[in-house]
């Protein structure tokens, strides 16, 4: 029996466990998502992003003193070297937004000297979270032709980010929406981007390089681009009165994928999606309200059509409407995903290196020709 007949390949590594984790629990059948035991709905309702940062990096929700230390570290970490922002500025304005993030983080990696894992790695993670806020804000500013801006220290990571991005003040409700977004997208076990970060961390490369690996994986439309793709459907439909006709033509008869529906893990409604729907109902006005009405009508048709296959809305279906309602153009949706998921990427790589480090080196099953003799060039037919 050949080797290929004995080995079963797991394409996509579906249901292959590559690490143990105490960070995130998912029950795809029941629609449960927990960070270190806390239900995502409770965290989204009650906890600020800084509290979740402490929870994920240090294992527990912080007391007031611990929370103050987290905020102080973030506030002192927004500054980045001038050359990092210059790198982003000189790149073409039509560069992909996530590629601008890659460039900014790769430039930060050039300043990383003497980092050693297990020596202040959680503090390094906090520093990076602060700097990613600066990088993300300036993706928008570069794309819009605005001067670079560093977030100002404040009592809220979400507030500092929003005000640096748009150079204006935001209401408490709007800041809360940004904060909730960051909490909801903070982690989701080991999807493609987190796996890419883990592979890089397993070589004991630096944390910024782990971030670059994660973001390059996130850029693909089957991962981080799903929020933007879902929102593009709403734009294409254009008006709530056209939803039924669009669905019949594109989904029922066309057999196209309904973006924002379905998930590799969940076989029921994504719990984050329910929170985002509620948020969209709060923040949406004007054109965003129109897109919300389109999405709600499209959801009803999609749930009815796909229910037998257990395909339901995921977190990306309504999230883009929330961010659009805050003023973000759709090209910023994936960078915003990366801004939030920075916490999950870093928490996972710290956990992996600290507790169960081993170089990740899978195998490939060879199915090519057997041994062949080299034939000189002038003897080949």
C-alpha cells in the first residue's frame, strides 16, 4: 500500500487542533462564544475594551488599579517613529488599506531591537495594541489625503482612536459603539490569521512580524474581507424595495453566495451578529438606515432559504452598517477588524510561546512521480 493511501489529509485543517487555549470557547451548535469563560453578550454589554484586553492577556477582569495600568500603558504607546508614518504616506494612495497596515507594522518591526519572549511579552503586547491604533487611524488619513495624526491619551482607547481618525469629537453613544465593535471582534479562536501569527511566533520571531503574518492572512476576501463584501451587497441592492428581486435573481436562480451568511464553526445565528444588529438599529440614520432596512429584509429571506442547511447571519452581516453609521468608508472595514483582532492575535501567540511552544512544522504528502534519472539537455525529446 502506498503512503498516499495510508494518510488522510485534512484540507483546510478543519477540526484539527493545533494548540490548547484558555482564551476563547466556541460552541457552534448552540451559538455560544466566551472569552475566558465570560459570555460575549455580557462582555459587549458591560465591559470596555481595556477590560477585555486585561482579561485576555492576564487571565482575569481587572480591578481599578489594574485597569488604570492598562490605560496608562496604552496612552503612552500611541507614539510611533516618524519614518513609520512616512512609509505609509509615500505609498500610492490607491494602495489596499490592509497593505498600508502591513507596511506600517513592518516598518515598526525595523525598530524592534533585542525583544525576548517571556520577558515582558504581555507589556509588549499592550504597547503594540496602542501603536496599531495609530497605524489604523492613519490608514484612513493617508487614503483621504490628510496629515498624519497620533491619538491623544484619554480615558478610552475607542475615543482616542475615533478622534485621531476623524479629527473631531464623538458622543458617548458613538464611542460606546466603537468600543463594542472592538470587544466583539477581539478574538475567535484560531482562524486563518491567528494560525498565521502562531506559525510565525513558533519560530520565535518578533511580535510585529507575527502581526504582519496575521494581517496578510486577514486581507483575503474569505476572511477579513467578508464585512466589506456583505456591505457591498446592500449597496448593490440600493433600496429595500429591490431586495426580493435581487435575492431571487442572485441567490435562488444565480446560486451565488449570500455574503455575511454562514460560518465554518457556527451552525446557528452567530451570537456577535445579534449584538451588531441591535447596535445597527441604534446608530443607523440617513443612508445607513436605508442599508439597515435592506439588511433586515435580506436576513428574513436568507434565514428562510438556508435554514435547512443551518446557514445563518454571521458577525459580518450587520457590523459594516454599524461602522458606516460611525462615518467609516467601507474600505476601512477590514483594517477595523484588524484593529480589534490585534488583541486576539497577540494573546494567542503569548499563550503559545509561554505555555506550549514548539516549532510548527507540518508535513506535505508527496503524490508525484517515483525516482527518476536525470537526462542531459541534448538527449531530451
